């Protein structure tokens, strides 16, 4: 019985690790369809965690049921079975196996987190996301025809640390788009302003807040990050599917937190550039104030290089 159980577990481990499966080969387990390269990694980690949890749960329940059925009291024998106070091999197993399980989870989590939070020296697109009660502003830090200025020296972007400004394009006048809770997407009629992104380009989000802590969450990107006053966060994604997706604030930020919604429209790079020109033609040039400046403590913590 023990030999067959060991063989079955070994076969399952080989099948799970040697088939080269991707996230598309398994159920998403409640997650939305990923729409960025980073989201696919996150979904794969989520599916792997569930697979490991189900395998461990099945093993534990199997051992419990095996003990219940094979060690139940006999109807013909009424004597007390031999009592064992301790079993060193089993107790050592109970200690070592959980440590191995936790170590494996830690390895894959640390590996994926380091990749997800990695910032390139020169992203293709940089957007300063400004959270405020109760909506969002988007500063597109780009060289746009009809907009003059320099993002690196703009007073409106003083709150952004120099280590992020080093990646800004030279002489980027930029354009902006601000929303209110009553703003709606003209195509879907979903509430909130619309953030436009180019498909297949590496986008850096630089997150700043004007008042309290918010959280920038694009749902199908499967990733969110806090927007903290006095502290600038940043992360990067590569959108890989065109469409209009939902975003929201994922941090309870006050009475109208539920109205802090926005949309993300992923389009071709050509359509993205055309949209920036449309914003310039509407007079939405330059930048809106990025948020609360870095606190003294935070400035001391920041380094000059990425």
C-alpha cells in the first residue's frame, strides 16, 4: 500500500512538472482573462498555488480517510490496541514537509515578484497617474505635437523623484486627461475617465496622490499598487490585448471610494499617438499637479539610481 502510494505521488509530480503547460491549459479559478504579459505570470502563479494546495489537501484527506477506515475498531476484537507515545520518523516528516512546502511557495513568489517589480531604464511610455478624492488624472509624459515644455523641469511634476524623471523623454511637453465621478467612457458608457495605452509597448505607471492613500488597480492586469501621498510608487506592464477594460481604486479612501472608477483603453500604437494629438488639439497640454511632494524621510530613503 505504501509503495503504491509513493509511486502514485511520484507519477503525479512528474506529470505536473514535465508537461510544459501554460496558464491557458488550466482554469482561471475566478481570475479574469489576463491582458498583459505580467498578468499572465501572475495568473500562472495563482494557478500553481491552487494546484499545490489541492494536491496537498488531497494527500492529507487521503491519509485521514485511510486512518479512519483501516484503523477503525474491530467488531470482534475489544482489547485496547498498542499505544505509541511518539514516532520520531513521522514527527520529523511533519516538520520537514511543511518547511519544504513553504520554501517552494516562497521561491516562486520571490522569483515572480522580482520580475513584476523590475523597472527598465527606458520604458516605451510613461504615465503619471494622479489619484485624488474622488477620481483620477493621467499625465501622458510624451513628446506631442502642439505641446511644448519639459517634463523633467516642470513644476507640476516636482513631486516625482529624480530617479523616475531620468527615464522621461527629453523636452516632453505632454498632455493630460482628468476625470470626475460623473465622467463616462463614450464607447461603453462605463463611469470614470479613460486611460489610453498602446498595445505591445512597455508602459511605466508613476503613481502619486494629492490627499489620502488610494490604490491603482486595472482589473485584467491582475496587479495593483498603492498611491500614497508623499511617496511615489511605480510599476510597468506590457498590454498585449486591445480592448476597453475596467479599473478602480482598491483602497478604502473615504465616503465616495466606490465612485473612484476609470477605464483603460488599449489600442494600436498609431491610434495611441493620434489620441495624444487629439488631447493637444483640445488644449489639454502640459501637466496637472502630480500630487504631494516627497516627505523629508522619503527623500532620504530614495536613491538616485533605479
